[in-house]
């Protein structure tokens, strides 16, 4: 199973498109911040401008649709994973932030591609 997050400018329009055009089903919705959609083994998180994923980075960069799409890896202990990756020299775009569904941070691969580490709430 794969989880992908796409930044969108309008969560309702994204839900309409993915459910109406591509056959996704709504699993959860945190209107207007985000919606979690499923299609088979694929989970798609559509994150709008008010979501925690859309917050500006410490260097001022602002996540925008198209340039900040990333894979999401769910982790059990986000602090331990950040410590391990930091020890290995991996760069991070931000600090851990909390949102409606849990906590997240963006790590970069060696090529600058973002990988979101996400620890669900609960």
C-alpha cells in the first residue's frame, strides 16, 4: 500500500475530481484543511492551504501544488527516526509540526526530493 500527499488549492474541488473522475472514495475529511482518499491500495492525502503541510518552511519557502508532492512514510516514533536520520547526515526542510491527524517533518533524499515522515495522532 502507498500513501501520497498532494498539495491542492481547494480540498473540495480535489475531492470532487478524485472521487468523480478517478474513482477514489473519501476515507476521512478534515474540511477545509485536507481529505484522505482511497483507491485500492493507494491512499491519497489532499492537503489544502490551511493544512499543516502547507505551512511555510523556516527558510521562507512555501509549499505549492506540483512542487511539494511527496511520499509519506508512517513511523511509530518520529523523534527517534529524526535522530537516526540526523546522525546519518540527512537534511530536513523544517522541524516537526503537529496537525489534525498527527505530527510530520520533511526529510530530503540526496537529490532534494522531499520525504514526509508522519506519526499518526493517538
